[in-house]
């Protein structure tokens, strides 16, 4: 076994990978013993804890098992690979196969840190702290997780908050609906137009009026619409407006805080893409400018970890925290204890490494996509992006509708997505504008995917 201390990969992961590969290719047969922790540590000149961490990953993934008196033994993996069900073929199905999916929101398969998550899950369940599974838990969220979130917000995003202000929630839509319960009947919520349709749907399900505030032309009409809305809460995405990729100017942020003060209102800042910035440094969150407790800060783990876990959080100003405690005094935790406990451990022990990898991966994808659009499609399309997040907008310059562009792309095995749903009034949506995401597509598929778009749209 060879260990390269000059590589960026931690030694325990190098040990894990080499044993893993040996098990898969038969070098370590089923039932054979792995080297003892002490012996392997001596051979490699590393600590026993390093070897133990590698073995912990192997046992967590089922490749080995620890047997008293025998050490670590290679496990039979046949039960881990059941026959995959055969997908039924729909006779006459006209839908072309999508080879290049430029969807937004889903993450690339295989990027979830499954091995680390599994190992931490074992640690949590086997620890004395697993008493959390025997009782109803704090409805605001597990203390360790809330403390980790608050620490990172304070040290990395410039916020000044305590763990007590952090409320763990089960996704953006649920967060918004719960927040609206603090404002009573007859409330109006303002939001950017266009804006995230998932939030609009959550507001409408709460039977609350939505007041769209236009941001076209660089926010010129936004405050005028907001003044006329009568809203007590406004939803905004300042760091990268969804879906147009505009950044809210500092002057407008100040004026928005003045509006909140003058109208005894609150601002819900959705900082959904803060982790992914590829060019200049991002402006600090709007919440860092708030000295009166008018901003509710919302963050998510869906873009950086997994949308399937359904975990996000709110940071409530003191007045709304008081209302929240009163309104949800008899409520239960929104997210299962185990997921919260594991995420709290992961944020403490593995988050920084995971996030750096995700950032590097998405930076490469961003550069590959913008480069391919520039080189392959050139001036035939207009691209809207600001070096942030996991998507951009592409508008054709030949007058075709977005439906025509999507259909032409699908005929070449590529999927891009319409944007009309982000407008309250779809008649106001521009024609020929499609959303192109890069969160789920593999980096190697981006350039050929853009060439597929060129074939579909321009016959290249």
C-alpha cells in the first residue's frame, strides 16, 4: 500500500480507497482478515486513529465487519448488489431520450458524501447521546446543529446571531408557510416579479395575498410596487435574484430596510446560493445591514449537500422569535432528530472539506458551460448570469418561443427549461428565455450538451 503525503487527499481516505479497490477486484477475498490497525499504522508510519478512520468508513459501507478476536474481516458484498428492476418499455412512447439534462435543483449523482454520512449515523446511534431517539425533541432544532449554523453565519457570513435565533425547518416552502402564521389573517406578502414559484405557491396555499414587485430594468420599479402593496413581509433574493441573476444594489438594500422600519414590516432574505460564487466576492447578506431586527435570514442545505434531506433554517429577529415561540409552543420538530444530529456532526467534522469539493466542482461546471455557450452559440443567444449559483438564463435572438426552443433541444437529446412559471402573470414573461442549470449534469457532458443545443436550435 502506497501513501502519498503530498496529495490533497487525507491519508485515511487513501487507505480506505486502496482497500476498497482491493476488495472490489478480489485482492481481499470474502472472509479474509484485513491488516491489524496497529500493524498497518506501523507499516505506513501514520497514527492508529488514521487507520481506524479508514476502517470505520469500510465498515460503515458494509465492505468489512469488526469481529471480536479476529479484527476486521472482508464482508460478502453480494447482498449489496441486488438485480436492478427492469424499467418497462412503453410501446409507442414518442419522448426522445434525454442525454444532456440541464436541470436546476437536483445535484449530480454520486456527489452526496454517503460514506461519511453513514459512518456519522453509526456514531450517533451508538453514542450515549442517542437518547434523542427516545423522546420528542426541541421544536426549534437540535442544539448542536443550531450552534454550528450560528457559528458559521457569524464567522463566515458576517451575521450576528445566537443559536437560539436559529430555527431548523423542513425546506423553503414549509419555512415560508410557518413564517406566515406569525402575521395573522389578511396579511399580504410582497415578492420579486419574476420570482421563485415555489415560494409563491407556499404563500398561496396559506391563503395569503401575493403582491408582485417588478425587478425588470434593474429594480427601478421594485420599491414603487412595494410601497403600494400594503405588505407586512417581503420575500427577496438579494445575492442573486432568482431567476434573473441580478444582484440587489447596496443603495436599494438600505432603502428596503427603511421601508421595513417605516411600515413596521419584515424582510425574508433567501440566501439560497451563497456557497457558490465564481468571480468577484459577493456582497454581504442584507441581514448584516439590519440593526433593528427587521430581516429574517433563510439558508438551505439543498444546493450544497442534498435536496432530498429537506433541511433548511431561519434566523429570526427577536420580535419574530417571540411570536414563533408563542405560535408553535405545542409544535414538534420539523426535521427528524437523526438527520439533524448527523448533520450537526458533519458540519463539525467534515463540512469544510465537502463544501470545498462542491465549490471546485461547480466552478469547473460554470466555466465549462459559459465557455461552451460563448464558443459554440456565440452571439446567436444572450446569456444572463452573474458568476453565482447553479443556473443561468439563455435567450434566443431569433424570436422563437421558449416552448419551441425546449422542443428543438429535446429532439437532440438535451433538456432546458421554461421560465414563464416564475412570473405571476405569464403574459409578462419574455419569449425565448430558457433556464439552463448545471447542478446535476456531469462536467464532461456540458460541452457536448451545448453542441446538442446548437444542432437543435441552429442546425449546426
